[in-house]
């Protein structure tokens, strides 16, 4: 195996963001994105902006594009519902938009509250005009995020990469213990 196939997939996403000259990354706290968020925070070339709610990231991405910079919004599928009205901006204003979404509500999910938005995320994003790229294997992450960035910034499209739960891992916050 070469270094490219053994590197952590979150490190590969960071490399792709740098290769595509992403200057701003917006996020709310998310365990699935935590390693990537930390890398962006340490970067001297990326401005990492914490959000109070995900829809702020859509407006900031429009402003970044108008200001001549590329950006990316990181969020979890549960936050997609907060962005739906703002996603209309990407279609109406026709600006490149890239979002990376860690998925919940599929592959071994333990939290029943995550299912509705996890299952609805692809449908609502497609309804708002976003192109979807989905990835569930670590070896496909770099190429998928690269293709999505090319589609967004070279093709002028709004694109969401769904980082499936099979990729990010099953969360297990409460293992039952024997008494």
C-alpha cells in the first residue's frame, strides 16, 4: 500500500481542500468532522469559522464567493434541515457551493431521532437543486471530494458530499453494563 491509500480519509479531505484553494471553512461542532475541523483551525491558509446554526454557512459561502474566495460548509445530516430555505440561494444566485455532510440515521444508528433527517437529507438536497455525491468507503473519499470540488468551483454547481455512516463509523454512547 502507498501512503495515499493508508492516510486517514479526513486527512485526505484536508488535502483536497488545500488543493482547491479553499480559504474559508464553516462548521458547527460535529464528532464526524472533528479531526478535519481541527486541521482547518491549525491551518494558516484556511479561515475556520464556527457557526451557531448551519444555515449561516450558506450565506457566508455566498459572501466568500462574491469576495473572490472558495469555501466549504461542514455539517451533520441533522443540521441539513436547518439549511433548506437558505439552500435556495445556491440555485437563485447561481454561485458555487460545496458542503460535506456526515450522515446519521443509517448503517447501525442507535439514536431514533437521527433517522428522519438522515433518511430525508438526500431527498431535500436534491429538491433544492444540489448535486449529490455519496461515499461509504475510505478509499473513495479523496476522489469523491475532489470531483465534488471540481464540479462546484469549475462547473459552478451546488454540490453536497454525503459521508455515509458506514465510513464515519457507528456511534455508541451508551453500552449497557451488567449489574
